[in-house]
C-alpha cells in the first residue's frame, strides 16, 4: 500500500484528491492520504509558522524548526521519501512518477511565499521537484499533481489497466488523437480507419499519429524515441516512423522486405 503524507498550511486542499480516479485509491483500495498542519507546531498563540527573511526582502519563509517538528510527528512506513516543491527544482517526469510509485510512502512538503529555510532543505528534504518553469502560490497544487500521476500507476486504480500503459510518455511518445460520437461534427468527420473494423490498421494509424504529434510538439522526445525505442519496434511500426521522418512516403505501402537501418 502507498501512503501519502502532505505537510501544509491548508489541509483542505487535499480533499480534492479524494474525488474521481485518485479517490478510488483511498476509498476502495486501502492506500492512505494524510494531512499534517504546520500550525500545530507553532510556538506562539497566533499560529505563525514563518518569519521574514534574513537580509531583507519580500515574503515570508517557513521556519526550520516547524518543519523538523512536523516531520517528527509523521509515522513512517517502509521505503519513504521526503519531497519539497520548489520552482527552482527539476520538473516531475514520467520516469520520476514510475520511480516513486514503487515506494511505500511519500511525504510531501508544501510551502508558500518564499518557501523553506535552506537549512531545513539541507537537513530534512530528500529531493526537490517542480511542475516546470512556473511559480505557483504554494506546493499544494504540485503535490496534488504528483499524487494523481502516481495513483494512476497503483494496481486497481484505473478501471482499465491498459490505460496508463497507453498514456502519453509511457511508450516514449505523446498520445494519439481521440474521437467519439457523433461521426460528423460541424462538417468534420472521424477518420475513416477508426470507423472500420481493421484493428491492425487502427493500431498503425494511432501509432503514426502519436509519432507525428511527438515530432511536431516534442522534438526532444522524438529524437530519444528514435534512438532508444526504434530497434524494439516490429517492421510495420518502424515503417510508420519512416513515414513520419519522410512525409513524402506517408501514403506509400511498406515495400516487401524493407528494413530501416538508422544513420549512425
């Protein structure tokens, strides 16, 4: 079982994690979500847990002893990691999500304003993460982001276990486009291949569309896919990649005996 512990000034933020898909993890499958308020460890009658920064400047900084004492109150279980969210940190990636989904416990340190005293970062935090090049008001939204991403990989959380395997990034590619009824919407028709019953053709169409989207939107991922994943593909899938790299061949059938040997 996975246990999430969120340290925060606003425990009510995390009630949203009890909804939808992530809610199933906590309502039905026995995974745990616990919140811990810093205010319980304030040493003053006003519940203040932060103070102004040394050297001056705007904002407030969470005091290091408040984090230390709050962490000391959190029960520990199995393999655990303490995460602090900071816009200065590396972004959360799919690989990081899979890595953390194998742990027993994640302790999520959410701070606000100017963040956390650096001594507490050095002494108490295992790893810092961000959601990218954006500054948010606090760590609660990044924590919910991470909880949601991890819960999708916990057994039984998704109704269809194949859903996570086919998500963007899981295959090294972005996801393909999706369509539903009606077949024609304001003059735009669902691609004919998806309306037929040829599952092999549908698989290759979706793969080619995912490759095309990845090359256009994330050329870095596409280059990594060609380098690391291409040799694992069957020949029809490799032909899809060839067509994406050579658009003039997009409608051309795969030649008999064709094999792609990438340039070194």
